[in-house]
C-alpha cells in the first residue's frame, strides 16, 4: 500500500501502474463465439455477447473474428487511465449520479457526494460532510467532519508540485459556492468561507472570510451560525 501522504509515492504509483482503457463492448454475429477466459469478462451466447475489460486486449481478440462481426458498439469513459475508479458500494454514504471518485479515497459515514463532484486519489471526506454539485477535492485534500463544500468549489490538489502540503479543512466548516482553497491552506474548525472567495492563507477557527484574496470579515456569531448550519436530514441514510 502506498503512503498517500507522500506525493512522490503517489506519482511513482501512477508511473508504474498498468494503464487501462476499460470498455464494455456489445458485439453480435451469427458465427461469433466467445468462451470465458482470464483476459476479459464474457456474457452472452449464440452470437450475441457483452465483453468487459481492457480495450486493447479485447480488440486484439475481435480482430481475429472481424469477418464474423455484424454489429458492434463500444461503451467507454477514459483512455490509458492510471488510477481506477473507487468501488464505493460498501460505503455508508450517499453518492449521487455523475460523481467521479478515484481509488484510494476515504469517505466518512453519512457523507454526501453530489452530482458531478470530483474526488481525487488520497482525498479524505469526513463523517457527515457534503461535497456539493461539481465541487472538486484535489489529490490528498482533507475534509473534516460536518463540513459543507459548496457547489463548484475547489480544494486544490497537491501532487504537483510535490513539496506542497495538502489543504486541510477542519470540522464544522462551511465553504460557500464557487470558492477556491489554495494548496497548503488550513481552514480552522467552525470557520465560514463566503461564496466566491479565493483563500490563499490559513483561516482561524470560528472566523468568517470573504473576497479574493479572502480576508477576515468578522468572528463567527450566532446569526452567522444559524445561517450556515447543516441539515442532518440530508445526511441520514435511515
């Protein structure tokens, strides 16, 4: 297992990994025949098959049978990919259609990943945190518990340059839509980042920041806390 805190190890893992182009191929022909094998998955019979595996491997097999192919359709979503998608079927989380989650991430209990969100390798999303629509958590980004990451916001990734430290969002933080948190920034517990902010330096706990670059507006008060509270009903799976 690689050390996800080390950008050099992640980069080496990507370099050394076997690049894959996963495909699902629907193919038919009266004289076609495929048997189960250890190269790719085969489903079907009697000249109508679904083949699942790497594009290059399957196409080399199809080349030998091209004279028997009557129709073919290839379903694909990547090319020479180094990092597979994360199998999240076991997670106690709500993950909506269109989210892209790479392998080797951590998703906390009752976390919510909304449509179009992107979470890269090594990222952590804490319990009860929501990653809203089209938000991005770059490689090694760390999101604490009870955080709301607003729609279209970006938590900068830190694979390149490898010396950069990851973004850390502590517990109970509210980040407004279209915000950007730059690499190496720590946002303290209970802080609020106003929509559209660009955060270039650390944010103290329980403060409100806004602007580009973001500056302290005030200390978080009861009124702000009420306006930025999260809803547990959106997170409970029961």
